[in-house]
C-alpha cells in the first residue's frame, strides 16, 4: 500500500495537480551474531531483512506519453548497536537524502533518463534476479558482511555514494575485500523502452583526473555500467557489467567511517581499472516455486582482484509462509586464494501483503580454502517484523 498526497503545482497562468507519493520500508528485529573470534560476538536490534527507508516521489504527466519528476530517499540505520561509543551516535551521520536522489524524465517511446544518485543496475540484478528476496540483509549475497564481488565499490558505510575499496572480510588482506555496487553520486542513467520483454540500460559517472597533488584530492572515479534484461512469462534474466576507472593521478576519498567515529579519514585509490560482471536468472517453475541462479566474475588491471562467483537459491510459498534459501561461493584466483562461501535461510510469515514476521540466518566462512583463522567463521540469526507502505 502506498499513501498518496496531492500537492498543488503552479504552472504559468493555470493550475495543475502533481502527484507526490510517500512510500518506504520499516524493519526492526533482534540479531545474534556468533564468530569464531569470541570477542566479536554480539546482540543488537536493527534492520535485518532489508534497509529501513523513507521515499518521496513526485511526478507530473505532461502529455504525449511523457512524465517529469524525481525521487528522494532517506535510509535509516538504527542508533543503537553492539557498542555504545561515538560511532553509534554517528550511525545516521549522512542525514536526509542519503540514499537514492535523482531527477527523471520518461517517454513511452524514447525511454527514461535519470540524473543524480540512482541505484546501480548491478544492485537490482544481485538482489532481485540472481537471488531470492533477501535484499541486502542477513542471508543476502550482497550484504555488508558478504558480497559476490571483490574490488572497488560503493557499499561501504560512511562514504556517501563515493567509490572506495571494499571492506576486508574476516582477518584477511585487501585481496579478499567484498565490494558492492549500490549507488554512485553524479551519475546519468538511460533505460530503454521494453521491446518484446527486452530492455537495455546504460549508466555513466564522469571521471575527474586533473588533480596531481594531495594523492588525487578532488579527483573522482569514472564509472560505466550497463544492463541487458529480458522479462517475459516465467523468466526474468539480466546481464550487468560495471567498470570503475581510477585515473592516472589517483583519487583521495574522505570518509566518516573510522573505527571510533570521531574524525574524518581519507583513503587513497591508486590508478587502476576494476570490472565486475553478473548474470542472473529467475525462473517461476510453479506458482509456489521460484528458482534463482547467479554467475559472476571480477577482474582488475593491477591484478589485485581476480575471481568468480556462483549462487543457487529459491523461494517456496505455502499459503502465508515464504521459505527462502541460497548458497553462494566466491572463488578468488589471486595468489592469496582467499575463497569464501555462504549459506542463507529465511522464513516470512506474511501478516498481510505489506507486513510480515521474519526469520533470517546465514553462515559465512571467509577462509574456506585455508586453515581456519580467528574470526573467519560467522553465523547470524535474526527474528523481526517489517512493514512496507
């Protein structure tokens, strides 16, 4: 259900009505995490099955099959946490409009243009096509704890849509850094009209490479992304590719995500290219059974990131209950051979079309190709309530 407000828009000498829609998702649940390094065990309350968010969408039909408008979203991290330090107080440091924010113009015949900070096509493929509906929460192959890709990305907390190196997983080197494409500031996206179920999408984030001092301070990473998607009948399939290009002068990225949350930190990205590809297929086998398959790869010009991924999952519906399951593996082919794998499980008891009680579990091994090290095995269990509106 979406609650709609009607706002008065002034247009020249006449009045017209523009529709403003408020929608979102609210999630709170109890989480227990156990880790093979016991000091890292903790319990907390927060969003475990998805991202709590509030969105404003405003569009006007200008005739001729065209609409103009945009949307602004704000994501909320819970201000509670496992540790009560200044980092907790800054959990919501990005403030209003810290999520998607873009202007959009659509034509039924020419397609759609989005400008600002829209979600990446790769995010859609990874969370809605190549895997069951775990979103980016527990059990997801695209969460802050586990990702099917290594290298550069935009999913790191505190960076506000800026490209940086993915967070290290377990006690491993940066070669085992899980990275995600979530959204990138200063982007353009074009989505073509559907032709017999086939659409083509292209995204561009301009590169700035003029600054030669201060390790590339004020330079930005250039990003190109495309998606080819086919949706027809029981099949929903997509191929996405995203390429990050750090210029010859490097890039210096400023973050609020330091360990204590008390000061800004800076990360320098050396000149390199990183490409991440993903093929996702979703097939509705039966009205009650949906299967998902994902196959990905990642490479870099400097050789620091090289490997592939595979995932298999599905959703089975029995009346008011959905059962979700997935298995994923990342094969790192660099000299470090830092493989990792994950098993995710979920159950939704749907109270209505928009509300549910949920259970989530995942087991992650960050050193599946090596002898176990401290902190390399992690298990998360959560139970909570979520509501869409």
